[in-house]
C-alpha cells in the first residue's frame, strides 16, 4: 500500500523525470521502507519524503527538458549545461500546494494517532529492561525456547515483529500482542490477591524446590510491609515483582505478567483448526525457506526465516539440505529468523555432525531425545565449514541454533549480537489479567552456567548485519583456497 501511494506521488513529477529516475526512486523507497521498522521511523521517513517532494517537484518543472535530453544523446563525452531560471509555472505552484497540504494532514493525523495510543491501556509482560517488544503467538502450548508454530509463522510474515518473554511461555494467552504502556490501577486487595496466588504457584511448580519457598515468603513479606502500597499501576507492579523474584533466584526466566485484555475474551481454537491454518500459512511461505543456492566457490547458501514444524515442513528442509549437499562450505542466513520449533532446530543441526551430539534446549529435561540424529544418511556436510549470519533480530530458536553450534565450535558466527530470548517458563493464570511464568524443568547446559537469556549470542566476527553475507563469502573462499586447506 505504501509503495503504491509513493508511486502515485511520483506522478506529480514531469514525465521526463519519471522516465529517467522513476524506477530507481521506487527501488530506493522499497529499500528505505524495509529498513525503517516501527511507527516513528516510518513516520519520519514519510515526513522526509514529503519535504523532498515539496522542494524537488517545483524545481523539476523549472528545468528545461532539452539539456537533459541532449546529455543522454551524447554517446562519448559528458556535457555541462547552465540552466537559466524561469518564473514558476502555475502547475508547479499548484502541485507544491497540494503536496504541502497533504504533508500537514499526514503529520497531524499521525500525531493524533500516537497520542491516543500512548493514552490507551496496553499489555505489559512485566519485563522492564528486557528490550523485547511483545509479539503475536497463537498456540496454547509453546514447546520450545523459541515459542510456537504461530511465532515461527509470524517471523516468516514479518521479520520486524518482536516477541516478548511471555510469548515464549508455555500456555501463555494468545492476545499478548500490544505495546508495553501504562496498565490499570490496582488497589490493596488486588495486589494482595496477586501476591498470594503467585506465592502458591511458585511453591507448587518452580523447578528449584529449595528456592521456591524463599521467593514466595519474600513476596509475602514485601506485601505485609507495605512495599507495594504506592505501586498502583499494574505494569509497574508486574515489573517490580518480576525484579524481586529474579534478585532472589538469579533466574531470568521467572516473570509476573500483566495483560490489559482479559483472558476470558480469547477465542480458543481446536488443535485441528490451528494445524490447518498453520499448514496453509507454511505453504504460502514455502515453509519460510526463502532462498537456497550455490554461491561462487561452491559455497552453499540457505536463508531460512524460522524453524517450522517438522511434521509440516520436513520435506522442504530435506530438499534444501540436499541442494547444499555437495557444497564445500555452507552459510546459514538467520538474520531474519524469529525462531520456531525445537525439533526443526535439532533436525537441521543433525546434518552438521557425523555422530550424535548433545543438543542443549533450555525448555526440556535431558533425555535420550536430547542428541542430534546424526549421521544423516547420504549427508556430505558433516565436516564442511559452517558460517551463520546473525542480526539483532535473530531470535529464540535461531539463537539456540547459533549458541549450540558456537559452543560446540562447529560454526563461525558473523554479524550482530542476537536478541537474547531464551525463556523457558510455563505460564500459570492468576486472574483475568495476571499470570506468572515459572520454569518447571532443568535442562543441562554443558557449555556454561548461563545461556543467551537477556544477553544474546555474540558473533565470532562482528560486522553490520548488512555486511555479514559478503564477509562470510570472503572467509569461506579464503579457507577453501588456503594452501594446505
């Protein structure tokens, strides 16, 4: 829609200008519009464009067409032309006036809309300081560190969509897709009820049985001492309780979550309905396998924007890896990958080993399923160099792929530090607006005490995400053609 409107505005320019520069202008607009994500950046983009229209349209009508035409016909030598100024034409004044009125209207409407949004009551995940904005998720069971099937498909549709902690909580409600803002006002009775219920849930479910009563007792003590009396905003209350639980436990997966929309308004769907919708979406998105090709130097390249459900998309995964099977090096592009199903993360990793390898997943206890199903019959990639492209938008399950392979020293990460989403809790409803995320399993992390939660995965080679592919190609070629390699 935005591109069509921009193309319509280009028609205000003279025909000669559109013929010379129209396609290039549209291409630049597409690139800039993709880079400017979010309301304010895109508002700023449109403001800049309107200002440019206002200045440049009259200027183009002042330019005689003949010098430009003559310059184009010069086959060998460049030309220099001096264009004498002429009085403004009526058409230029009219178009400039129309653009100015339109620009003022756009800015005014945008400011009014933003003011209404700020004043409205919105959702809070109780995670102040995470830097993660909430996103859409549609399944009641989110069975990976990376979220749900719907989380994967949301990433496929829009790489700019972020996901909050509770979007990765098993059993979290489906309507947590608003922007963090001020919450409802709480009274003493409501705060007491939430604290009492949270304490009960902690004692029942928290995986650290020694710490559970300590955290629960501390929350009750804060409530009795009146430490919450001045905290009347629901968002601030959720954030405060979350910080207090984490200070005691040092567990970044614990969270008290507040939702503006009451849970009772959700319209649950059957698993069959969810699966049917998911299959349709994955078919439209080619299972989020955006591109697979062989680059110069026989380097394989796979851009995948989520890790979809193996039950639906295994065929696409197998076909992609078969295309890369005879490559001398492989590049996985996860710069726009928003996570997905842990089984697909593990399935893709299996191609990179010639033996079963322990695969750390913060959401699952260690079992016989915690090892990759390696070797994969007919696979030739187990000993080939692997490069992974990352960005600040690399999220959740994609971070698991990066983290495990980096810790196993099986891949070189190139790009930016990832988002830092590794939430492993189960959501327990307290009332229509509050719930608590509680880790209920203890996965074994053989690599380090902490995983990527809140800090992200650091790349081995830090470059801008836009430069990551070029850097990876150079590194791959240097390694492949190095003497003795």
